[in-house]
């Protein structure tokens, strides 16, 4: 793994973990994500930061670990930043509560393999 890939993965993992910690510490629920504008805005920043760092992972590493949803994660960042057709908060709730913890575990496992 290149130093740049490692740095990008570690930064993505850092933001994913911070998101999970924030949700757990504040007891944020799906209903709150769907209805509370402040929570919506607070969750989108770490999600798009994860996507940004993911988008800079090399094509070679992505190909070696095709089981990781690189494009979905990076694509979520683009949709949030550019607000194509508005934000679907149901999808963001699924990402924040379910997909992001799974992605963080995939990154953690990949980083431990390479250490």
C-alpha cells in the first residue's frame, strides 16, 4: 500500500469513526436524521469527508479490494456536495446508521492487513 493510500484510508476511517461516535454519544435516531435539520447538517460533513478521502484511493488498491464499495462511498460525497435532486434523508440515515460502520470495519481490516 502506498503512503498516500494509507493516509487517505486512515483519514476516511477517522471521519467514519467520529460519525459513529457522534451518533452513539448523542443517541441520534433515524427519526431525528429524517426530521432535524441541525442533525442532518452535522452528519453530512463527516460523510462527505469520508467520500473525499475515499475518492483519492488509488485505482490499484481499489482493484485489489473490489469487495469494498469505493465508488458508492465516493459517489455519496458527490451527491451531497452537489445536491443532485435534493438529499434523500432516508438514504443518508441508512448510510450513517448501517453502511458507514460496515465501511469503517472494512477499512480497519484492510489497514491491519497492510501493517
